[in-house]
C-alpha cells in the first residue's frame, strides 16, 4: 500500500517499514499529523470517520492507529472495542482535547499505547508511535510464528496428529499403539513423521508446539 | 343672618368662591328696604290696586342668593305682610274687589316663589355639576386640553388637492379653549394665557399623528388614541399617550377634548424591563455555553493542535539534510489558516456571550440558522446526534437581534440533543426554515427524542420549570419572551415516543435585505 500524500516526500523508501493510520474528523488535524509522520519517514493513511477505517483493508505492515477520542458517529473508545471484536489488533494511540482520567484509564486498560492531550509535543507523539510500532512488530512476529506452526500442523495426516496428541500427553510408543490399535513400529514411524514435519528437534519442543497450538488432550 | 354664616363655612371648607353665588349682605339690604317700602305703601296709602304684587320683586331678588331658604323666607314674609296689610286695611268681614286683589297678589307671590325655587333647583344641579367637572379638570393628574375644532368642520369640503398642505392649513384653524393645570405642568408652561385662543397645537408634534387624528375626526369616530411625543416649553419632547374625544356630529358645540398621559415613567419601566430581560438572556447564554464547554474546548483545541503540529512538522521538514520547502510551505499555509479558524471560533463564542444592548437589524434566515448550528455542531457530533438542515431558498429577511435569535435556536437544539441523550434509537435533529404565508417565517427544530409528557406541556414555557435535574428551567421561558419581543410566537408540538418539534414563527421584515 502506498502512503497517502505526496509520494516524493518519503525518499528512498520504496516499501515503507510501518504504516500510521490517522483517524480524525478534522481535516487540518489529519493533515498536520500526516505531515509530521511523513517528515520522519513513516507511511500514513488518513480517515475522516471510523466507518472508513473499518471498511478499508488493513495493510500488511506493522503500524498503529491514531484516534481522536471524540469522533462523529461513534466514540474513539467504542471504536477501540469494535476493532478488537473484528480482530484488528493494531495498537492504538488516543488523542483528546479534554483528557479526563477515567477515560484515559479505560482506554489504557483496553490496550491503548498512549493517551495524548491535544496539542501535544511532536516528540511525545513520535515516541508513542515508535513504541506502538515496536509492539506491533513483536505481535506480528508472534502471530507469524504461530501461523507457521499451524501451517506445519496442517500438513500432518489424521493418523500423525492422533499419534502426536497421545505422544505429547506423555504416553510411551507401546501405550499409544495399544490405544490406537496399531503396531508399535507404525506408531514410531508416524511419530517420526510428525516431529520432522513440525520441525521439532525434541519431544519437549513438540510438547511446547502442541501447547502453542492449543491441541486438545486425547 | 344665619345664611351668611353657612356660606362662610362652605367657602372655608375648600371650595373656591364662585361668581355664581353673590354675597347675601348685598341682597338683604335692598330686599329689606323694598319690602318695607311696599308694606308702607300698601298699608298707608289708599291706592286701589294690588300693591302687594310688587312683593314678587322681593321674591325674585331673594332667588338670586341661590338658597331655597332665602326664597322661602322672602315669600313667607311677603305673604304675611300682604295678609296683615289686608286685614289691617279692610278687615275680614267684607268680601269685595280688595279681596280679589289680595288673592291675585298672594297667588303671584306664591307662583313667583315656586318658579324661583324651581329655577334654583335646576341652577343648583347645574352648579354642582359644573363644580364637579371643574374639579376634575383642575385636580386631574391627566393633562386635559380643550380645543375648538368647529372651524375645521366648516373648512372641510370638496376634494383636497394637496393633502399635506390641507392638513397644515386645517391645523391652523384649531383654537385652544382651555388647558388644565396638570397639562401646564407637563408642558412646562407657567400659565395657560399665552396659548389659550391660539392654534398652538403643541400636542401633535408630528404632522402624521395630527393627520391621523383629523381622519378619525372627519370619519365621525368618537375618539382617537395615539402615542406621540409632545413638545414642552423648553423645546424638549415628552412621550405621551393621547386620547382624543370628538363631539358627536350633530353637536353644535365643536369642543374636542384631548387627554394626555405622560408615559415617561412607563417607558422607563419598559426600558428597565428590557434591560432585565437582556441580563437574564445573557445569563442563560452563559449557562448554555457552560453546558457546551467540553465541545467548545474541543472545537478550539482542534485548530490549535493543527497549528502546533504543523509547526513542528514544518521544522522537521526544514531541518532535514535536504529541506523539503514544498512541505514547509504547506505546513505554514496550514498554520495561518488554522490560526484564523481558531480566532473565528473564539470570536463567534465571544459574540454569543457578549453583553451587548439589543440591536435590531435585518437578518438573513439562512445565515442565522448557520451561525446557530456552528455553535452546537461540535456538541451534537459528540453526543452522536445527526443534524439535518433544510432552509428554503429565497426567504425574506427578519428584523431582530442576531444574538437573541441565535440564542433561541441554540437553546432549542441543545435541549433536543439532551432529550435524545439517553436513547439508543437514532438521534436525529432537524432544523428547517420556510415561509409561512406572505409575511411570516417559520423555523422548526424537531428531534426524534422520547417526546414531552402531556402533563408537562402546559407548563413547558413557565420560568423555573424543568425536567432535567441540573436544569435551571429558564431557557424556554427566555426563548418565548424573546420570540414575543420580536413580534413572534414559540410553540411546541410533541408526540410521546416520536419526538418533539418547537415551532418559531417570526414576522418577515418589511424591507428586503439590501
């Protein structure tokens, strides 16, 4: 996704590293934030209303959302909940004209990165944004790891999964064979295949992977 | 005599002596002498005639005193003396022509007495009536001018060519007959003498009011009322209410009475009331802004934030190894625009709470609606009210105080948004303006709130009536007063469960916007 605004403004960055999504109903506020982030090399995307944000596809980039608490049609806090429900896990930085403590507590509890009172110092905003992006990058890495694991798990046959479940539950090959009505040698082969496909170097690692994937107990 | 004593008492009791009641002392002497002379002639001279008839003269003289008792005494004395003289001269045994003569005399005296008494009764009533009216005229605190307009009636005839000239000419034909003391005080004249008998028609300062009065007079109206400025002796003017009564057409007496009430105090009271209303309206505006303070803070903060952030961004563009001047220019342009915007917002709010005297001016309805919406737009958006505007194009202008009319609309819109605050149903606010007939403009503010309870409707516009816990209950009362001060009306229609609409009807200004 290309950053909005002047594309020539962010030189030497054909694919941006991060994307800042700015949601504010005030055009001047949006544009000034846009200019600020672009001046330090971020890509930006601007939305005037929450509905626009929800409708547009999200970029496959680490990033964060900068949100005014008070937005037309829906409050920023409600939008935060809405985003969480739709599985959008981008970190949120709130801006407010009249930050009151209960509101900021609520926002922070719901996972906001920061809560800045307008007008804020540019450095505060940029710091908050880099914290958010780091956090998002981390989250993405974790998600990616789980995603890879899941993809590998998908390649197991039904029998291999069955064997894996019992093995990680702590059963011996013999016991597994007895439970599944297989020969011990067959169990051994399935177990070897599962560990190879899962890239598990030890039984302990296979157990951790099963936990990460949240596999059911036999 | 005892009569003179009572007369003195009467005078000292406060009534002014009048030329209608001559002093009795002047009458008793000639009357007594005349009675004595008639009696002596009657009894001593052998004249064959009804000498006693001359007592009639005494009775008539006694009548001039204006007192019934005097006449009764005079007639009684005359009758007794006549009978005594007859008895003394002729005796009672012989009945003849002297007897006839004495009866004629007695009858004449009696008839004269009765006539004098009747006359006195009538004159007395007239006198009392005259005194009563004189007292009203003199003691009244209302200024009264008596004018003779007979010359006008005879001068009017045929179709007048130049109305203004005719009016001026006719005005010169009026003669002032009398002016009461209250009127003199009002006018600042020491005495009525200089104006009595002149055409100094000081009451009608403006020709227009005189012309209207003249029209009423010529139409045959019984009276005419007008508010006018009257000219005082020192050249100042005085606001007054004139009530002019015309004589009936068939009345040959062309006296026109003008009653004048000084309305200075009333006008001052009206001004004081207007001032008090303005103070109250100002307090209510301040309170309204207080309720909107959160949205106002947000509204002012937006451009300020844009200014600060644009400035910081601009600096960053400038401090790059390769400064991006195009971006810097954009940032500065935004700073300038947003700085202006912030100052406009502040100016708008300041003008709304400014304590300014009422200023009636021609107002464009669309602008009025727009300015009011600007004040509440941010608040409406915060509480998620969707605003719908429908101002018909080409509406005639209004004449009114911009801030006060804005206050009505702001108040109605804030009320509507508060009414909808608790509901999950769609919150829609509609402000619409259109023409109502030829000369009225209708502005409605409608919401989709829960509506107003029927039992609350009649009291809705009463001061201190409120359904909100924190409300003062002055808003709608002030709105209605303001609407009425502008010659308009503020009404409400509400349907429970469907919403409420406030309907503001205002007269269109006669002159179009330039």
